[in-house]
């Protein structure tokens, strides 16, 4: 009877997915949006949003979140459809596949007989993991809680920038426990760990994560980092100990190995030792045991560093050592209130506000700080450095985020953009490559995806007047990047992803030309402007479309499915989708394709044939990045009403206030940034160009604290409604305005754009 009553009370007072509302922007954030990796729901192996529901801090180093699974294509470590939790980790990735990584410092409250292995997700009796009451999950910006039903323990999490905190409410039990799995890592395992007793309620240590232990790309991503921690319990241990699994030196430790039955059997049979001052090993854990009274609270605070244990302790003492759980939670809320306050919306439905502010929240998780509170960071030369003029940042999902995420940050967080450029520059310098990585992860050059997106981010910032970095040095490394990774001597690229590469390299060469012009380097400007026309070399007039070539210049055989053939010269797309990517020369592209009238008919069909839910498909596939600019092409085809119609349609059909609320991977802020910009009524077609295309806003009023944050730019949609999605006419600062785009300069200097809507 008591259990049923408890469940009823928790259900009444919990916040369920889709039930968020409030008066402030921060109250609309629903971190449950996108927390699914279900390939079944997505209809494709890429899955859905892959976000995590736990506590995060704006662009912070630490994220404290429940983890339900290790690896596979569950890069975030959590998926809503899973029924058990293996612990609460202090680091997470947001919205990625490719096996994922992080999920380090896994803390789990337990009771009864000690178990040294997490066990199977569907059978919690096999390990220390626990089932949890779904209706008890409560999430807000900077906070998470749930009830672990196997142990009847309430778990709560909150976070600061470099540290995090867990609060566990225990039942009466003579053998309550908090255990810390130091080997645990999403996508594999840490390969070596160390833990030391500081005093009877404090430990410190580290976990070394290398490609040998899987992780990012199951090792192919070359992730090589060490997580240092300083962790304190609110109550001295009654007893403490370690477990130490014997893992043979010759055993492989990639994801498929560490999730295999023989490996898990070894971990379940780990030796348990007590009363040692420290322990080092290949698969170890630590536990503190207590005799608890009913509703007794024990808290765990931890500082994290990627430099050393002293850095972790310094982060801990500076941020949370003297604070209560509720104080840390309130500080996180204040930080999110300030961060989300950079864009204010009015009008629209409660669901639309929840989707908007959650999207804005998701755009402010990465690029995260990699710098300790004293300015130190771990460099690409595997040495500590000190940054005194910028914050070192990491997790640059370049191929995704150059399209919407970084253009959004140029408006509301230009300092973050400067930080990222400085971070890429110093990394290229420290590791002595002299070029930029396209998908950087904790100093690793993973080589993931294609193109030269860092050049796009640099050109976009430069042309918008965002400086704060050494432009000459940044350009020098951009030149090396373009010359190392670009269209081949024949002028185009061949091979598996030849069309995608040729088009993206042509665009990044256009970005190079813009950078050269900014520096007054006319010879380079002419060279790169010429190379930006490479897209013309792979256009087949006979087929009326782009097409891959062989090394000898002949066309690759045309497939039976034609433009709809997956992977025919393209990455994560088909020719129909990838072929629209000539953002830097739309007029030239349209001329090749037969003129505006012909292209308009083709583009209309491209959208009409897409499914209304925009899940993975062969036409307008909003679930993936290559087409994210395409709705704004209608503006350049003298059909702005179709940009207005389709962006409103995508906003209402591809984004929802529910677990399956993102039709594709969040991809480190990109999917959400598209919504934030489009729902506001502006979006770039070509980053590096200062123009934002104007479209139909979801909200009646959108106010942006742009640039230096002193000026505000307001977009007002008069007579806005679900039916009135079309712009009749516009006023800019009271004057008639007839263009379909607006410049960055006009936005950041402040003002008002009035849109008069009609059905």
C-alpha cells in the first residue's frame, strides 16, 4: 500500500515530458526533448535527438546526468526508452552518434550486497544498476531527479561550470552505499585509473581514456584524454573499499570487447579490498558504505579538470565546496536565466515557447570550456598551458555547426565564437599540424565527416567584424587547411564522397577568398575565388545535375535510382539533397540547372515529396544537415513566400515538446540552432556572407540582445497566426523595406524589423 501511495504522490508532483510551463524563459526549458536514441522510432539507424536530460551549465565543463547504456550509437549515454540506470556521470556529449564518449566518473547509490559490474539493462539483478520510476523523473535547466526503485533511493543532480553535485535520499538500511565506477566510459572503457583517500570523506584520482578503450568512433576518433577529479562526501565513510578487476594485458578493450560476456564476467568477479590508502589499476572502482536512517541525505560534490588533480581540487573549492545543493541549483538556474535571456519571445503557444527555449538551451551546451578556473588547459602538445585572453573550448562538431549554430552565436555570444577560433588556432599550433580539424574532440583530430568547416566559422566571424584573435595567424592556418584538404589538382575531388567533398571544398575556398579580401591579399583572393567555382566541374548537362567523376575525368556510371541513390558520391545524403549546396554562388548554380523557373519547379517537388513528419527520407531530409540551408533558397528564386511557408511548416512538424521532439541527431547544437533562428524569422544561407534571410517568424515579437549585448534588435510580426504565415510588407526602423534579407550589421546595431503578415 505504501509503495502505491508513494508512486501516486510522485506522479502528481513530477514534471512529465511535455508538461513544462512557466513565466520566465528558464521555466520553459524541457531537457526531455530529444532524449531518445531509438532507431525504431526514427526509422533509420541514426536515431533521433540523442540529447541527455541531466544537469548542465551554460557552455560548462561538467554535465551531471543519468546514464542508461554504454556505447553503440547511444552517444549521450541515456535513452528514454531504457528502463534502468547504471549511474550518474559527470561528463556527457549532446546529440551525437559514432559510439559517443565521456560518461566519466559514474556515481551510483546502492544497498545490500556489493556488486562490481553494472549488469544488463533489462535485468537489474545482474549488477548495481537500478530500475527507476519514469513518472518520478523531474528535469529543469540545471537539475535532474528520479527514484531508483531497486533501492528506494531518490537521486538528484545539479551542476556548476567545472563541478557537479549529487544528493541521495536513502531509506533506513544498515548497508547503504555510494559506489564510483572509475572505468566506466560511454563507447568503451577508460584504460587506467587511480584513486586516493584524502581524508575520511574525500577522495581524488583520475581516469585515462585512450583509443585503445574505444570511446569516440570506437577508437577511430583518436580521443585521448585524462579526467581528474576531487570528490567529497557530505558524511565521513562508515566503511570504504575498492574493487579491482584483473584484465589481462593482451585483451582488446574496444566497445564490443568490454560489453562481451567474458569481460563482464571478469568485472563481476573483481577482487574487493579495504583499508588501502590508494589504488591503481586497469578496471577499478571505489565505494563508501553507511548505516543510514530513513530519509537520510548524503551528498556527493566533485570538481573536474582535464589538467591535473590540483586543478580538479581548485575547481571544486572555487565553485561548490562551501555551497549547499540548493544553492548550487539556484546558481545554475541564474546562469541559465541570463543565458536564455539573450532572446525573448512573446506570442505563440506554450508548446512553441517550450520548444524554442529548450532549443536555445541545447545550443549553449557546446563548445564547452576546457579551461580550469585558473586559466590552465591541457594542450594539443600534451602539456598544460595558461590562457589569459580567452577561454579554451572543445567539442567542435564542425560539419554540423557551421551552418546554424555558429551563425547564431555570432549574434548572441560572439565571445564564444572568438574563444572557439582561438582554441582551434592554438591547437593547430600546439600539435604542430598547422591546420584546423573538422571535428575536434578534447584535442583529438578525429577526421570525422568532410569539408573545412573551421574556415567557414573563421570567415563568418571575420566578415562580421568579430575579432579578438590573431587574424594573420588564423589565416595562415586556414591556408594550410585548404591546401591540405581541398579539391585536387584536377580541380575537383574523386572517390567515395566526391560530390559532397567537391561542393563543400568549393564553398570553403569561397570563404578563403573572403578572408584574403579582409587582409588585402588580392592574389589569394583571386586564387580562391577561382577555386570556389569547382562545383561547375562536376555538373553534367546531360543529366542536369551534379555527378561524381572518375580519376580520368569520365563520369561514374549513373545509378538506376538517379539523384535518389544513397551514397552515390555523397555522405549521409543523395545527389538530390547534396546538389543544392552551392550557397556561395546561388546564381551560378541556378544558371547551370536551367534557370529560375526550372529550378523553382524542381525545388517545390523536393519539399512536397518529403514526409510531413520530416523523418529520414530521400527528399527534404531535415533530420540531417546537408539540406538545412535549402528552404532559404526560395528567397533567391524570387519566391520568398515559399521560404516563409516551408520554414513555418518545418518548425511545426519537425520540432515538438516531447521525447521524440527532434527528427534527427541534435548534433551538438545544430538542429536546435536552426529552429531558434528560423522561428525568430532569420537564418543565414551562406555563412561567411553577412546576410540573414528573412522568413516568417513563429512568434509575434522576438527581441535579440545582439553583438555587444547593449543593443536590442526586435522583430515584430503584426497579425501573426497559424494562417497568416506570409509577409505582406515590411518596415525597418519605420521605413519601407523590400529586401528578402537583412545584414548582420543592421541586426547588431539595434532596431526594429516589422513584418505585416497575411494569409
